[in-house]
């Protein structure tokens, strides 16, 4: 028997998520049964999509139930196993949730390949990195010589999108919040330009994109919605493509009244003959091995930079989550639940 | 020398277009020079996109200049020619504008194939029909067994989209304005269902689409924006496709305040993994012969129904245009300028 601490959804947020929506519980896990194993969680991934799971509305996956453990990908160590495929000491990745221990039957759990630091299985070599890779490839076919605009340019997805695009010969323009992130985007991530959306209103951001992209935008990697979306659309070249995988600016129901009017965006999709494609990376996992084979060597030799925003302690996950939703993170948001 | 009456853009509309934006002029055309010919216009096509040309804003083509002849495709008869490729008596299609006579050098002018009634070169066998065919094929790949929702279901584009989709084995659901159009859609155009958007508010229309499409919507043929767009998006199946070729509800800057919030539509594009593609049929003219070869026989043997909304006399073009923009037309809007 093992004690497990977990953070559960106590209530659904109205507007911004807050502490009152979460509660920590202590539970006693049984020993693993036949075909099961026990995982001690080491790293927890916090990602913007989790805000959507807190709502009751229909989305691409069911919401977290009230009283249920908050959903998350996590990396942990197998500490006891009665499963033939997993042994004590294995490092595994699975949707274990906001918890420090979990029992698993192995479904949707994979072993983390040796080599890169294990936390990267939640970031550059995990779901966010794979999202960026999929958005550049299958979704938009971003090609050498084109110009790409990446929102949340230093975030877990954006940082990979910008760096991969650069290796593929695109001109890369980032949008990020604050001068520190913009400097990092250009100095470390290799962006050709980075615009600080906190310093620019919607009109100024639109102008700044035009100046940074004199040839126009061919591909927009959309993680945020808000002013960045409008600024992108107003600068798209004819036949441009938009990979839509997030809209963090609007997740809380926030800023909706400040959103550009739908008819304006719709008219520009029409007149510029844009292609907008919503995608969820879970639909594309058949391509994961191809992604990993391409990108893992680039992570190990430093061609892809890894920046992590680490919070220590499961109990601090909600604060780290709120901060990330407000753009206060800098790099891939992780919670370090335990030392290896 | 020939007298030509033309309707010109006198001023740009603020909101709805009105008579004060147009003025008729009488001009004297010179005799055609070497390499030119004179066309006597027979039929003029009125199409929603022309409303966009009245604005100064950037679109996919330059706006009509103040004082310029309103743009339009027209069919006419060559009455004098010094052009080697065109002879007296030829029936030709070109962008002659809102006028009763025009001098042409033959650029972007084609002869109307013999067989079908010549007015169909402006409708089912012209730009609107070709738009429908392109939207079903290249843009969305609408396939047998799928369900398509067609807005402006009895309009020039929609009527062809619905009929072609039916011949290709889709379930076809139309949205049109008024019981008469809906009856026509089902009885004559073969729609499986037709919803009257004038009788339903946005919420009721969304429910009605859900009831008419128990399997959900795979393809939405978007001509209108407005409530129909919201109702479509809220009923799209995962991986559905939207062919965006018009937004008549919003052309005048009208109804913008009633538009669905962008974040709502954007979220659904994301979570349902939709593909939205804006298109302009002019980009696709290389495929026109394939379209014509497929569809002309269907028009001649009656498999494709032709409904035209004919106004007599060039001077009445503005009234016909206003009526069309309000949805008062019933079928392809044409102005009969002269008898053949």
C-alpha cells in the first residue's frame, strides 16, 4: 500500500481558474494487481489545454469530472510491477495526472527512450515538440524560403516550431510577452525577429508584423488567438496556411469582448484564400516515431535548445498552472514532483 | 460610332448600397480599331461579390474606381469586328461591366459554346456553377455518403452545389430564406432537407441543422456568414471541411454586431479539427474545361435545373442588385439588356 497525494478538480472555474477550483487529497493506493504496476511520479507537465478540460463543455476529449484527478502527462519510475512489459526501474510516460503515485495497467504508457534528459519526454521530445513538428509538416507543409509567424514563440510548442522552422530554411518571426522572452527568442532560439505583444496594441502589432515580414506571412502557427491572430491574418500572403492548435488568450473566456470581429477574420480568410486547419496532436501519433528519430539527435547535440520552467513540489502545481495561463512561464512548464 | 449606356460607381456606400451610389452615363464609343471588336450586351450577371468591389478596401481584386463602370461578367453578340479571332454574330462572354455596348481587344473574352441557352454561361455553366463545382471537388473533396450543408441553397452557387452533391451521393441539406425557396430546394433541386433561416433564430437554426443532419455535417458550403455559419460550425463532424467562397450576410458591414464571437468559432475549428479554406474561383480556371465537359450535358438533359431571376433593362440593374443582396432574388440574378 502506498500513499498518493493528488490534486483534484473541486469546481469548474467561472472565468479565470483559481485555487478554489482545486483540492489536494491523500489516498491509499492498493498494491499493484496482476498486470499492473506502481509508478512514482518524477515530472508533471502543465499545458494550456488543461484549462479546457476544466470546463463542462464538449471538446475533443471529455472534461475532468468534478472530484477527478486533474489530467496531465507525467514521467515516473516504476517502483513495483506485476506487469510483464514493465520492470522496476523503468522510466515511463503516461497520462498519470496531477499526482505523485499512480497504478497503471500499461495502457497508453510508453517507456521513455534513454539518452536525452527524461523531462524532455514532456517537452521538446513529447507532446509539445511533436505538436510543433506536426503543425509544420502535415498541417501546413511549411517550406524553405517561406516566412512563418509563431505565437507564444518561447513556449513549449512555439520554441520548437520556431527552431525547427529555422533548420528548414524559413524566415522565423516570433511573438512573445516581454523583452526578456523576445531577447531569448532571437539570441537562443534563432528567430529572425521577435515582437513583444505586451508592448504593442493590436494595431501596432499588425504594423510590427508587416515590418518584420516585408514579404508577408506564409504560415502562421496559432497558439494564442487574441491580437496576435488578427495581426497575423492581416499580414498573411494569399494562399497562406494557419495551423490552429491553441488559443490560450481566450481559454478562460477572457478577452472575448476584445476579440476581432468574426466577419473581419472570415473576410480575410476568403479574400486571401487562406487555409485554416485545426489540429490535435493525438490524431497524429502514428507519426511519433518519425518525429522522435528526427528530433532526438537535435536535442542531444544542442541544435534544439531546451528551456524548462520548473516548479518544485506537487502542491505548487496550481500556482504554476495559473502563472502559465497568464504567460508568466518561460519555457516548458514542468512540476518536479520527486527526485529520481 | 455607337452610343453606350453604362452604370457607374458614383460614390462608395456606407452600409447598404443605394441608388445614390450609382449613376448612368451615355457615352459615344469609337468604332473598333485594329484588333478590336464591338459587343452588344445581351445578358448581364449580378453577383454578390460585386458589393465588395464597391468598397475601397483591399480585396482579391482592386475595387471599382469612383466614376468607373460597375464590374460584371456579361454575354453579348459581336456586332463589328477587326479582330481575327472574333467575327460578327459570335456570342461572347467577358467582363464587360454594367453597360449595353463595349469595345474589347479580346483579352479574357471567350466564345460561348453552342448548345445550352446563352444566359447559362453566366450561371450554371459560368462562374457561379464553376464555383460550386470547385468547392465540392478541389476545395473540400465532398464524397459519397457524406452530409453537406449548403447556405443560400437556391442561389446561383448554392443551387449547383446542392444538385451536384446529390448526383455524387451526398445527403444534401440546404438553408434558404423563406418557405417558397425551401419548397423549391426540396422539390426541384433535390435537397433532402431545407431550413428556412428567416423563420429561425440562431439557436433554433442550430437545432434544426442537428435534426436535419443526425450524422452531423461533413462539408459546409459557405456563401453567407451570419447565423448559418454558426449553425453549421456547431454541427460539424470532426475533420469536417468548410469551403468559404462568400459571406453575403456581412457584405454591407451589416449584421456584424450580431456575428458569433470569433473565439467561439475558432475554438470549434480547433476542437473539431476543421479545415476552412477560402477560395476564389478565378484561381481555378485551368479546370474550367473539365467542369464544362461534365456539367453542360447535365444542364442540356435537365439533370441540373436552371432557375433564373431576370430583370429587364440595364437601367433596372441597381434595383435588381439591391434585391439580390437582401436575398430577394430567386435563382441566378440576371439583367436582360437586349434581345438577341
